[in-house]
C-alpha cells in the first residue's frame, strides 16, 4: 500500500509563476483566493504539481 504523498511532487511559487508565465504576486493571489491550494512550509508555500495541472485544466475548459 502506498504512503500518502509518496509520489507527490511539490513545486515552489516561483516555479508555478514560471510555468504560468505570471508574476509571483499573481500566484500568491491565487493562493489567497483559494483558487490554487498550497501548503505553508516555513515562510513560503509549496503547491502540489497535480493541483497546478488541475487549475490549468479548469481554466482551459472555461476559456474554450
């Protein structure tokens, strides 16, 4: 049986910003608005890679 998060990949706010081609502040806003789930680690945030993909899929279908 798999342990929770055993294959989970976390990315930083900067990595998400680079991927989405937006500023880090935009990513922080998405986190504050609860549009993008994140986990607080120390003073920063980590986002599950699959949550980023889910966010993009939801936005893509809304635009299409």
